[in-house]
C-alpha cells in the first residue's frame, strides 16, 4: 500500500511539473493517464508473445524432437524436396540417404531435413 501511495505522489509531481498548474491534477487522473499511455504497449507485447513467439518456439521443439528421432531405415524428405531412405548416420550432422531406383547416395546436413515420413521398424 505504501508503494502505491508513493507511486501516486510521484505521478502527481510529474503531472504538476508538466501541466504548470493549468489543469486539475488529482492523483487518480494522472494515474489513469499513465495507464492509458502504457496499456497499448503492454497489449502489443502480449499479443506478439502469444501469436508469434510462443508458436515458433513450440514448432522448433517439435522439429528438434523429430530430428533426434531419425534412425536408419526411416524415409525422410529434405527441404529441397528430395525423398530417400536413411542408410547411415555419421556424427550428429551428416545423413546418407538413398534415392530413386538407382540407389544413389546423397549426404546431407541435419538441418536440411524437413520431415520424417515413415517410422523404422
């Protein structure tokens, strides 16, 4: 309660200095004025968090979980649209996939995988 009273006194002092005594500056009027100034900014930050930041973090977690669960024998698709079967996993970065009827082997980076299409048995 003491903090609230000090906040009102500070708001009144600041409002009194700005207004130079030309308007009625009750403590509640200056507090309401301060709230109406900062409320839209706070609402914009909340909207950005719930509609942009939070879903993006959730999507990143799901992609990381998918990348960590890839095993030999899984069918995967790259971000370039190449589909193939994982035949070898080197370190944590390079995957060797077989594509097409000719069994061509392509080495790709972990970040280049877009989706895991089938689960290995």
